[in-house]
């Protein structure tokens, strides 16, 4: 097939809700570094926004990477209605609430 790139981008943005990115870190370990939602198209560009990111805070005594996941503050992602359609709205809400609550406790410390 020889589809125009705009058509391919439309197909991608309409069929993917969430991207989970895993990365091999410099110590050889693997971590999920980003959980990102695909929002849609703006012109010819696929628009995404991070929901969770992994921040490296340092290394332990053995040289292993130390870090933590944190929420970016997105309270209601664009795929909320799809989560509701599949009966996952409560689980999504609980996960986001817990992450945002943990984040606000960390900021208060």
C-alpha cells in the first residue's frame, strides 16, 4: 500500500490511546520511563501528553539506578470515556487519584 503520511498519522492517532515506553538504563536495568496518552491530531502532528514519568534520582552503592515514577497532574486523561466504555473508569480514577495524592504528599514534605 502507498498511503499518504497524513492518512497514516490519522490512523495511528485514532487507534492508539496509550503508549507505555520502557527503556534500558545505563546500569542495564529496564524501567517504564513514560506512560503517555495520544490525544489526537493538530495539523499534521500527532499530539501526546505524559501521564506518568520516571525520574532518575541517583545511584545506589552498587551503581544501580534509583528513581521514582510520578504523575504529571493529569486528572482526567482524554481516553477517560473509553475507560468508562470498557468498565475501567473506577480503576483508572483510583490509579490517578493515588498517584496525584502521593505526588501532593511528596511536595508537602
